C-alpha cells in the first residue's frame, strides 16, 4: 500500500516536472534553444545577401538621380538634402531586409532607425526586377565554394548606405552598400557594392575575393601598393602626424570617405594601410573585414586584436582600426609605440 502510494507520487511528480519543463520551453527560453540545429548551404545565404546588396544599391542610385534633379529644379535646402539622404538610407535598408527576411531563421544586424520607416509603396518605386537581377548574379555565386554551416551560428550585417556625408555632398565615388555574414566571431563572407559603378566585390574566407564580373582578385604582392595610408576625411590631420612618426616620411596620407571605399583601396592595391582612430560601428567594417581576411590580411583594433562579431560582443568597436590586405601585424607593430594610451 505504502509502496503503491509512493509510485503514484513519483508518477505525479514526473508529470508535474514535465509540465514545468514545457512551460519553461514555451515561456522562458529563447526560440533558439528549442529550434533544432539546422545546417544550411553558405552559398544560399550568400545569394540572398548579394541580391539584397544589389537591390539596395539600385535604390540608392535611383534616389540620388532624383536628388540631383530636385536640386537643379528646386534648389534644395540642407534640410531637403537630409530628407533625401534619409530616404535613400531607409529605402535601401528596407529592400535589403525584405530580401534577407525571406531566409527563415536568419539573424540580421542592422542600424535601428528611429525615424518612421518607409512604407511598402514608397520602397516599391525603387525595387528593381528581382528575377532578372537574380539571374545576372547567379552565375558569379555558382563559382563560390560549397560549404555547410549551422544557421544559428550565423549573423548577417547590413550597411544600407556607407559614406552618407559624402552622398549628400554628391561625392558618389565613396558610396557603398555592404552585407556581411559572420559565423560566431568571424566574418566569413562580405560583399561591397558600389552603386554608382555597377560593381560588387565578394570575399569568402579561406577561398578568395572576386568581382561581380567574375574576375578573381589576387592578394597584393610585396611593393605592389604605393606607400599610401587612407584615413577618414574628418581625421586626416591626426593620422598624418601619427603615420609620420610610425612609418617615416616616405608615406603619404590620403583622406577618403567611407569604410567600404577605403577597404577597396587596399583590395586593388592602390593604398597599403587604412587607419581609423575613433569608434566605428561593426556593420561599417564587417564586409571589408571578410574581404581583407580572404586576401590574407586583417582588420586589427588598436590593441592588435582582430575584430570580433559574435552575438555577445558590442556592435560598436571603440578601439580604432589598423587594416591591411598584407602583413597587417607588421604595420600594427610599427604604429604601436605611437598610439595614444600605449607604452
Ligand atoms: C552591371 O554589370 C553586370 C555584370 O557585371 C551586367 O550584367 C549588367 O548589365 C550591368 N548593368 C548596368 C546597368 O550597366
Ligand atoms: C581602386 O578601387 C577604388 C575603390 O573601388 C576605385 O575608386 C579606383 O578607381 C580603383 N583603382 C584602380 C586602379 O583600380
């Protein structure tokens, strides 16, 4: 009798614990914990990312065209220009996110916009024909290596419009749209699209770098790049004196807009180092980081560590940047003694 009661209690207890566990799963755990582990083909995620970046870029170019028209016709005030900028930024962001959200379960990191978002109708006007665009990029993506990755290890980083200041000034040369895929802490795929030059550069870790027209980009050879350091337009002065102390007078400093643009200068070996001294958001660096890594370079912070992109890290890198597509640690070592706050 006593034994029977005992079993009954145990049985009730088991049922009770079962319900508690179920309640825990439903109410307290994040969806990732209960989601089964899903493997995906990296190339599939890449195809969404590239489609997104090209659609965003198309919108940026189209809105710029209107901007120019309205400046000519109406003589836009600064406020009017700012409105068009916001529009380019928001429409590009919306079109890219619309594409990425079609990939179920993909985590997306993008700048949060406080201003009211654009409506579907507004964005629709700038949506390029998805299918023909898709066909035009499919060929280049097929060349990329096949790789299985765990979906819940991935994050996709979106920069819908890099070099916004330069965009408002009509310096379209510097403008890029970027998407990047990270796996844990590491960027494994980056795409930098130049909307005013109809060009996208992709980099895949442990594989290489390619242009949208299918041309492979080789890592720069020793002595190939001129001794040029690229820096942002607002910090040229400080970096110039730092570079003179660290590298000697043989180096020239060139100021340029946009993190994407400055990284591309390293990729085509028209500059050797890119230095940034202030805080920078990681969606500004991620795609370029993936690309320089694929060439054998790195983006280091002022402590000499490669940037980390894992979900538990901050989206802002406050430690500056020393970037090179070739021998980044050598440049970092030279700079090290002259950095503010280091011995
Ligand atoms: C852009 O380049 C792609 C190939 O790189 C080409 O198929 C497409 O026609 C070009 N578009 C324009 C508008 O030049
Ligand atoms: C190198 O890349 C930059 C940025 O994409 C571009 O503006 C420049 O024309 C390129 N130069 C050469 C020689 O390819």
